[in-house]
């Protein structure tokens, strides 16, 4: 084949460029020998799934999966209360952060001495494909990322093949005292939308506070209590169901809100969740 007519290399380069762009539009350079501090629990898990645990030199205390693997990785605080000086001593080349989970002032402080800050912001289940490709392309695990993406596509196809069901309006609660829920535009709301469930508009915030009212309850088909970040239990669900007089379901917060590796099981979990109201 005449090299001047071979566009396959150019197409591959274009794909690489796209895969290496983070949520802020920053293009990164492959770094298979990186020293990574990850401040996002679900992405720490994804990096381990892709075989990249040896590159991790720091993680948050909330990065708990896979348990045996992360136990050997130093903790650098929480997602909000990061120990910047401890990260400095670890001398990472890359820090992976998330727009929702990490504070902007902390990220700016890290950017002053960490050469590469990788910003993530998956907002829908299918955003996990770009996330996996970014981690794989950046840190030398392209093949593992491709395999993960293929498995996700297969699981997602099973979800989309489910028979049509009536639309539902559900309130997804993440906290009490004060009561807080998720709004439209969040990853959790996008997960619910995959099975035809919508969340009510409670204001302009992504995770608004709200007060119970008869008007609110009358517009709902069900209430969902998440097991995280607040540790709602079945006892909470049973008590609230008696109080409100409509279905209250306890849902697995990790399955609904953890992107990355958990998204495979999360998409499968959605199928069972929908059946709970049918």
C-alpha cells in the first residue's frame, strides 16, 4: 500500500488525541511510568481494575476497593480534606481529581507542584467509556481499557433491550438532618433515567436540601434512600414508608453513584431496581 494513501495511522493518532483529553479539555501525554495520587474512590478502583495499582502512590481514605490492593497504598486524607503536604512528600507526577468530589482550592494547591492534574467529570453511564479510555491511554493500559469498555457495552446493551415501562418520578435521598436529594444533571439522575425514572426539580443545586410537603409527596411514585453517603438502612425505609404512604426503597449507593469499575455492576443493578416498582 502506498504510504501517502494510508490513513489508518492518522485515524489512530486522532483516536489517541481524543482519548487523552480530560474533562477540562486538557490534552495529556502518555505516562506509563507515572506516580499517581488518586483522590477519587471510584477511579482508584478503576485504575486497579486496569492493572495500574503499581503506579498508585497515594489515595484517599474513601478509596476502599479493591480492599486488599488499596491497603498497601498510603492514604492522603479524604476527598474534601486532602493532606496537601503529605501528597507533596509522595512526589507524584499525576494527581487524578473529580469536579464533584474534590474542592477547587485543593486542586489549585496541588497544581502548584504536581506536574499533571487529570480532571474527571463523568455525568452519565456512558461517560465511563471515555473515562476508562483516558486512564488506559494515559497510563499504559489501552488493551485492558478496551476489554473493560467492551464488557460495559455488552452490559449496557442488555439494559437497553429491556421492555418499555411507564415513566416514574422518584426522589433519591442522600442525607437527612437536613434532608438532601440529587437533582437533574447528576450521574445518579442519569442512571435513573436509563430505566425511565426522573427526579423532581428542587432548585438549582446539584444536591439540594428540601423539606417534606404533601405537594412534594403527591408528585412522587417512590422515594429512594441511598446507603451512601448517609447510611440509610431498611429501618429508615420502613419508617418513612409508613409516614409517607408511598413506596420507599433502600438502594445501594455504590451501585448508583460509583462510576468506573462499579458501573458494570451498576448498570446490571438498574435492571433489578426497576423490577422493584413494577
